[in-house]
């Protein structure tokens, strides 16, 4: 789950809670909040964080069957 917004802390947690209630499994290493997204999207650390989250998600998907 990736949330990018001006602030986003409350929206990120609210979405996480809602998805959890619906039965989604969101791992900590596959979740990212990018606060102040307008100023961070071109920064190397944001790119590194995005790559880490996407790599964790890909690893999670390839280690376990997608459909059960």
C-alpha cells in the first residue's frame, strides 16, 4: 500500500484500517507513506523507498501462491 499526499498520515492509517477490516493483509515492509509528495517525488531517497516497497511486494508474491 503506497499513499502519497500532502500530509497523509491519517488517510494512510484510515485506509490501512479499512483494508484490514475487509480482510486485506498489509505487511509493514510493503507499505509506504510519502508525506509532502509534491516535494519528494524527485528525490533519490523517495525512489529508494519505492524500490524497497515494490521489491518486498514482489518477493512476497513470488514466495507464496497468488491464488489459493
